[in-house]
C-alpha cells in the first residue's frame, strides 16, 4: 500500500462515513487509519459502537438530562455521549 497524505486519508474517511450502512471490519480499519495519521473523527464517532464497531443506527436511544445513551443492537454495549 502506498504512503498516503493526511488530506487523502481525510477524504477516504469522509467518503466512508457518507455511506448509509457501515461494516464493522471496515470501520475498525478506518479508525486505525485515522489514528495513524492523527485525524480526529469527532462526530463520526457517534455512528459506530465503541466496543464492536457496528453501526449504531440499529440501536435503542435513551435521553437523559446530560447524556444520550445508545444501546448497540448486536453487543448490547451502552454508548454514552455527552449532550452540549
């Protein structure tokens, strides 16, 4: 695999997360690629489970006063995101 620049990697990440369905194996590779090139995923982190990298659009959502909790549909892990 050729050496990619930071801009090329950012474009690859943006293209991947613009898709409707996410694949867990591919998501793990994209996250690793972002870590290697020191690119923050920011809002993209809310699209996949922190534990199994599955798409969180299939999970159950709960809202509290400070947190948004999404329970993963495949591993039942509770992903919590702070509300601003």
